[in-house]
């Protein structure tokens, strides 16, 4: 079993924010692969489905970004999902808008959601980094909570299509192929 976790903040006011890139991607994955309806569980919303005949539980933590690990820990422990079978999709300031990159383990680049997850389950999980660009260090807090602009959202939609069509590479431990194809 795998868990695909989209990071974001709950609530309509945040739904189109750059910081909610993970939520947006997971919502689209669920609606495009015919997964079950969303249910409230594990301090978040979950949906189940199959990707390449592998069971997947999708998770959107409802703990707000900085406490995302609480939800991830609950689902991991309850369903006994190996840490290396968890894929976290999140916004990334260090990638330009329209860029995506996957990685296994490594640093969290100050991302508070990832910091909390790593603190609670360890660091050995997969990440799909969704580029949102960097406004300069003095503007980060405001910038991540602003909505995507229309042209940015169009690029995000291309990322979503790419992820939907290629996430199986990550589930087969072929990170290099995922990254190679995304260029």
C-alpha cells in the first residue's frame, strides 16, 4: 500500500493558494483515477484508489501545514504503511513555477510541513516538489498564501497531468525516470 499526501491548509480561503499546491494536485489525482469519495479520518481527508494495480490512500491533512506530520503519522501507523511508500506532494519555493522534481529523503529547505513530517516519521519518504518560484526572503509568508495567478495555474495544470501520467515511476522506485521525463 502507498499513501499519496497533498500538503496544504484547510478552508476555502486557502484553496487556490500557492501553499496549497499539494492539495490541488491530490484533488485532481483523485478525481481523475476514479477513487472513492473523500472521508474525514486520521486528522485529514482520505480517499482510496488504485494506481497500476497498487492500493493507494490519498491524504489531505487538515491540521494546517505546520502540523501535517500528525496526520501522516496516524495513517502510517494505523495502516502500517512503510515510510518509503509515502509520497508527499508540496509547494517548493526553490523551483521556478512550472517545474517539478521528485526526490527521496534529503533536506526540507525550511518547509515547515515537511519539517513536521520528518520529525514524526523520519526523513525516508518520497517528495514531489511543485515549483512556485521565490519572491525574496522578506515576502515568503505573504507570497505562499496568495492565490496562483491564471498563468501560474495553467502551468500547475500541466504539472498535474504529468504527475498523473508518471507517478507510477515513483511507485516503482524509478525516481530518475520521473525526473528525466519531467524536463
